[in-house]
């Protein structure tokens, strides 16, 4: 499993295999789980590199469409988080209360679980590519 993956499909296949292996590995088999997680991290980095290289070959219009979709996605993530706070009564003026602090923590964890940081990172990458094309 430690051989280098040569294309994005191979990386994705191996990532799927690792997810399966992790689900079958006992929770107390720390060495095996650590080895699987380490390989998973390396493959994720490799997948990002494949995607970055592939972005350069994509049309400007395709990149703009993805950018619009990602911006809508991050807006939805943050909008859902704000809706959760307002529905739970967190919209009041007592922002220093323990309840407000707990709600803020839940909101941050919710955004994290939905991949908000990754989406924002992807948006930044798309904007950088498009800006470079406009300059060039």
C-alpha cells in the first residue's frame, strides 16, 4: 500500500481502501490505525497536488462556474450555522453568556464538520488562478 499512486483515480481508489481498512481495524490497534492514517494524509496531499495541476488545464469559464458553486456552498454553510443559532435563541443580546459561548462553539464545529475551511481554501485557490489569468 505504500507504493506511489500515479494518477488521481489510483489515489482515490487507495483512499477508499484505507477508509474500509480503518473501519475494519480494531480501535485499540493503534499502530495499524496510525499507519493507515499516515498513508491517508499522504494520499490526500497527493490528491490536492493532482487537482492543482489539473486546474491549470481547465477553461476559465469552468473555473468561474466552480468558483460560483463553491461561494454558494460556503454561504450555505455559514447561513445554516446562523440559522441554528437564531433558532436556538442565540440571537439575543447576551453574547457573553455561557449559552452563547456554547452555541458559538457548536456553530464552529458545525462549519468544520461541513468542510468550511476546505471550501474557503478552494475558493482562494480558484480566485488566485483566475486573477493570474486576468493579469497574463
